[in-house]
C-alpha cells in the first residue's frame, strides 16, 4: 500500500511538471482605451477636493434655505468673488452656502466684515466632520 501511494505521488508530481512545461500563459500586454475627458474630469475632482477641506479651516455661511435660492446665491457669489471658494452643503432640512477656506480666525473675520455688507445674515463657522 505504501508503494502504491508513493508511485501515485511520483506520477502526479511528474505530470504536474510536464504540464507546467507545456502550458502557455498570456502575453501580459494590456491596451487601455480611455476617454480623453476622463483625465480632465479627474483633475477637476482633485481641484474641488483640495478646496473643500473641512477640518481646521474657517468658513463663512452666507445663506441657509431652500435648494433653488442656495444655487442662486452661490452663482451670484461666484460671479462677484472669483478668488474665494464657495460650496453648497445640505444639512437636513436646509441647504447652506459656505464660502472661504480660511486658515486663521482673523483672516475669516476680515472677510466676514466685507461679506456682511451684501449678506447681512452671514456668520463665521468652523465645521468639524
């Protein structure tokens, strides 16, 4: 019985070696076709992600209300302030327009004073998510 077991093992090992010598693998060459707009979209997403840092940054909330008015407020703000980041944040049940990405409170307060002229209900926030 031991002899039968050993010969079966030897034949199996020889068979595996023989088959591995005769088997062929794929070339390993892959051609990826990618839409040229994909890279552009990816760059836009990276830009947006880098501008929306929530932790340890101050922001100014200039609007709180419904979806349509928040979009209008955001568009108007971006037309007048091209150098300040702005985004809409949804917090049930209201939409909020947050502007700025200020490292220090002093910098945020200076901008708040200017923004209060047009947006009297604006206030300073430091979101933490």
